[in-house]
C-alpha cells in the first residue's frame, strides 16, 4: 500500500468519477500499472473544533483475488495535544462487480445487515441491422438496461452471495442482403439465482431489429423496472424507432441505461435518410447519448460509475455503403443500429451491466469497565463487562486467556467467568464482527488469602 495522491490528474476528463476523480476502470488501470499493488489517496488533516483532535480520510483501492475492485474509506484520528495516534476505523466500503457473468461475493465479517445497499444495472441490448440491394433499409438501436436498488440486504457475515452481471448484447456485421435482430442485454442480479429470484435484480434491454421495406420498425424496449427486484427501480431507455420510404435509409440510436435518478432516456427516432442520437442515461444526469452519423456513429458516454448512474446509448448509423452503429456506454447503455443499401453494415454493441455493493462496517467493540475489576489468580470470578458494540461478540480474553461462560446480554453488556492468570493488571478484550476492543489494565489479579484452622485446648 502507498500514497498516490496525484492519481486523479493522470486520467483527465474521465466521466463517472468518485470523490477522488477516479472511475473503476481508472483504478484498475493504476493497479495493473503498479503490478497488482493496491494504492491509497489521503485527504488533508483537519482539526476538529478546539479539542486538539485531527482527522483525515484514507481511500484505499485494491483488487481482490476474485477480481473485484474494492474501495475502502478509513478515518484516522490523531491527538495533536499529546502527539499520539488514537485510532483508525473503516467507515465505508464499496465493491464494484463489473465483469460480465456469474460469480460469488464473499460477505465481509463486519457486514451490517441494517446499513448497506446493493445497486444493479443490467446490460444494454445490441443494435439491429438491415442491408438491402434496393437501398431500402432501416435498423433500430438496442434498449438500455434497467436499474434497481435494494437497501439493507440480509446476508450471513463470512458467507457468500451468488451474483450475475448482465453482459451487453454483442454487435455484429452483415455483408449480404437481409436483417439481423440484435442480442438482448443480460439480466443483472445479486444474492440469488435469476432475475425473479434474488435480493436485488434488474432486467436487460432488448436488442434492436431491422427491415428492408418501407415503413416503421418498432423501437426496442429498455429493461423494465417491473420485472426487477428492489426498493427503487427504473426502466432502461428504449431504442429509437426507424422509419424509411422506398429507397430510403435510417438508423436509430440505443437507449440510455437507468440509474438512481430515474429512467434511461429513449433514443430519438430516425426518419427517412436520418439517424437518431443515443439516449442519455439516468434521467439525463448520467452518461450522454452518442451522436448518430451518416457513416460511423459515436459511442454513448459512460455513466457516473461509483454512483451507479446509467450510461448513454450509442448513436445510430446509416450510409449508402457501410453504416456503423455506436456502442453503448458503460454501464448498461444500448447499442445503435445501422441501415445501409450496400457494403457491410455493423451494429453497435450494448454495454455490460454492473453491481455496486456498499456498506458501513460494524464498528469494533469498545470496553469501558469491568465489575468487579479484581479477582484471584485461580480464576472463577463472575465479571460484568460494560461497553458498546457487543452484539455478535465471539470472544472475551483477560490478559490473552479466554474467559468462559460468556453471555452477551445486550449491545452494551457481557457477563463471563474470568480465567486463571498470574498476578497483576491485565487487558480485557472483546472481539466482535467489527474487530477487537480493549480496556487497558481493566482487571487485576491478586493472590488471594489462604485460611488455616487452628484447634485450641
């Protein structure tokens, strides 16, 4: 681990950044450049009121052995008066699951079932294709992926949760007369086995289509919120419709992906000898839509990735020979369609989806007192320990020796039997899901008194 404070400046103009100016793709590139080593960015130290306390935040980026990108915010505090560090505490953890396909999320041991959120964006559909020797061809863009957010997902700390990141519909090419329907975007889901059976899920956008006769080709649907699972859900944007007259060409753009601020924006329709731009993501606040073109269309813009804002759809393409639709932007943007009269026509690909898992770690216990605070070296003293964060506590030690008969009465009280130990003051430690809290010299062992019987007479 090292300090890497200039990281944001190395990727100027990046869209979809976190507070440090980094997208997940940026962070991955930095880690790969450092040969797999993690890195941290530190804020400035800030004095808290007039109590002599200084605090700063360390944001640590790493890739785990499963390929997940992790972003951990750690708060450090420092006693400026006594010139000594006080503590460091993880205050927020975000994991980005952005590789298409299934996997297993390792649930952290300090996972808090009452303070977390899971966000899903599904894959965008690919654009459709049309090619005609008569020069009559129209093709529609793919739909954007839907968005879902579920608060306070209940997981087993230390266990695993199955997930699937929906793939984007792959674009394709056509060099002979005919039409091709674009591939659908994949569904994204977390902690389950399917779109309908998960704690959080979002539906993929549909693939675009084509026609080689005059008329209107219907728009491809974005992923539908109604088919997903979550507390907050939004539709992906529809791809645009495409209309052409005899000997006319048209190609519409892909729909934008939905995000936390709303539905993805639909692509503009393409009407005879025109193209449609891709729709913007996240109710217009996410990635921009790609521009349509009489030739090679541009890709949709990436969304605000750490905030899970949806991305833009790719622009539509048309040309007398060789139209190319634009690709959807990360994550979940729909691809643009292509319409042409001759040559090879290529549709835009939809973008893969993403899962963002965030939680506030359960804090480590704090130990404030023991009653009684003394006992014999033989052990056996019944002790009541007071403090905070005792829920789920797994162990209590006195000077490194394990206590017995441990009972977690509530979040602030534990009762136990002190073990045997040599004479003197010892630390009392309580271990829970969030770590270990210690009371220095919290319990003192003494030798005890031996009683002898005397007989007089």
